[in-house]
C-alpha cells in the first residue's frame, strides 16, 4: 500500500505548524499513528515532536551568526543545504512506520514553491510517499470574494509547481471576523460560490480577471470545495480528513 503524507504549505503565519499539530492530534485521537516531519530550519518552537527535524541538519539562526547573513539570505541558504541532503529526508520518511506522515514547511513558501531546492525537497517526499498538499489561507484575511479567489489561485500555482494534488483550506476559522458575508460562514464553501460572489459583490477589473482565471483553473483542482478549519476549536478537521481521502482515492490505487 502506498505511504500517505500530507504537506502543509502556505504563506508566513497562515497556521501550518499549528494545523500540523491539531490535525495530527485529531488523527491520533481517531486511533491512527502519526509521524511528524519538520522541514522548517527557522522555527524556534514546535508544538509536536518531529521524527525528522530539518534543524538537526541546519538551523537558519546558526547560519545568520556564522556567515553574517540576513534572515532571508540565511533561510534561502538553509533550504539549499537541506535540499542537498534530501536523501536524508527521503530515507527518514520512507522508514517511518506511521499510518500518516504530516509535513510542516517553512513560512517563506516562495522558497518551497519557486526555488529548485524547495522543489527537490518535495520530490524526495514524493518518492518516499504519496503526498497531498494542504494549502492554508488565513481566513482572518477574508473568506469570500477576491481574497478567497486569490487563495484558490495560489493553491493552484502551488499544485502546478510541486506537481502534487493540492487542497485549499481556510485556516483560523475561529478567529475569522468576516462572517456573514454573501457566503454564510459554514464549514465549507464551493469554489463556484466564491466565483458568484466575485460577480455580485465586487465588480471591477480584478474581479473580472479572477472570475475568468479561477473559473478556468478550478477544473484542475482536486476539490471543488474550500473548507474552513480551526486548530484551536478543531472545527473542520473531520472535513479535512474526508477531503484528503477523496483526493487520495482519486489518485487511483490507494483504496
Ligand atoms: N485563532 C487561531 N489562531 C491560530 C490558529 N492556527 C494558528 N494560529 C495562530 O497563528 C500564529 C501562526 O501560527 P503558526 O502555526 O505558527 O503559523 P505558520 O504558518 O506555521 O507560521 P510560519 O511557519 O512562521 O510561517 C500563531 O500565533 C498561532 O497562535 C487557529 O486555528 N486559530
Ligand atoms: Mg510554521
């Protein structure tokens, strides 16, 4: 049976690390074993105990001090160094006996998505397991209209670059202030509903462009739903599990 892994991706501070922990706990409470992987060499505190930790290979802070680098140059160098040793990532993940492998990634998602070293790391994950990406978008920044449409687009770009199926997820649903918009705040919305709000609420060139672009890419997404989750209340974690399984099963030989 193929090994299943979930790769948490998204902009800085979108909630990747907390969701890795919250979803891991949800899986453990449901009787599954979970292997945690930290691919972020910059993180100071982790709320879970990783079986593989990028910081055992390189710490961004050490690079800053030893090489006199600024934070951005240091994180780029750290990911490059990690990618050079991606065989270690591959071996660690391959040897994990857990039911699920949850992979936390750096906040600077552009390094993972747009630089070859980030892509090399994800390739190592792909050789060792069958991954599905969870692309987080902070719902406190907006859960409908242009924000949600841009989120869907970002998830599609991540899918395109990394060549793994990507599930877009609105994080921090408990803290979302934008409830009661044209889409009632619910556990999930259909991508089509998001597109409708573009037309009715936010007329203009940006909405028009998003309507057309998202309308075109939505058929390539692995899910027509955009679900909302909270790592604080646990809202939506069961829905996330169901959605991941739909995607795993859609991948073909996983049942
Ligand atoms: N209210 C609320 N806050 C959250 C939730 N998830 C994360 N946070 C908060 O958001 C902040 C960032 O969360 P992280 O999980 O560290 O985000 P991240 O994407 O891993 O951050 P980087 O790795 O630094 O990019 C923290 O202060 C958390 O307390 C959530 O579900 N609800
Ligand atoms: Mg993090």
